[in-house]
């Protein structure tokens, strides 16, 4: 059954706090994410039923956020591919900071599609790992934890479907 397929197995480490530190790549002196902000189903199952995504079906990221974190850690490579967004929004000149961190509860129109922003994307260890075209860099996560409250990007759901194309205008409703 789908429930059995998606049910989380027993942790590798019997110390749940140590297990979460490993999964989320947090050092002893760094806080763990606030798991109460995640959908309850995610704590018991590896993904929502009927899906194979982390927590939400859509992830948006802005160039403003990448630029902001790059300024905090100029030696790190904040390559978009590390973060696997469905959509990278190229922000207009003058928009700075962690733009999408302020969008929870709002709706984005991207082309003919409307996206409801649900919550900031809590980051785990995956973006620090060696990937095709990007080298392992733990300092990326250190910067996100320290300078972005552990989040980069925003999780979202599809409010109304449609086509999204490269170059579509993005508006915040």
C-alpha cells in the first residue's frame, strides 16, 4: 500500500536529535529547524500521499536571495542547481534580501499559472553535497542557517494550473 511504501523507517541513530542534525546538516551549535511548521504528514511519511516530493509540489527561489547569501559568503558557490527550484525568479534591479521569505500566504502569477506560497523552504544537507557541475561546499548551508534563518526559497502549491515559460512575467498578488 502507499502508506507502507511512504512510511518513514526507523532512524539510523537511536538519538533522534543526532539523527535530525545529520539529516539537516546542522552543527552542534546550530539550531534544528522548527518541524512544527511542516505538514504533519511529513513527520510520519517521506512525502505526501500520491506524490514523490519533499513537502510541497512547488519550490520557488529568487535571484535576490541567491545574491544576498553570496554577499554574506563570497567564497561559496550559490549555484541555482544546488537548490532544485521549480522556478528561479529573476528579480528586478533594486529588489534585495530574501524576497520570497516574505511571501507566505500570498499568490504568485507566473504566466498563466497561479502559485500559492505556503512557507519558506527549510534547507537540509543536500545543497552542500557534490552534484553534477557543483562541488561539495558545507559553507553554503552554514550561511543559510546563520543568515537566512535556515531557509532558502519558498514552498508552494498550485492555486490554478497553466503553462509556465522561460521569460514569463512574475507578479505577486
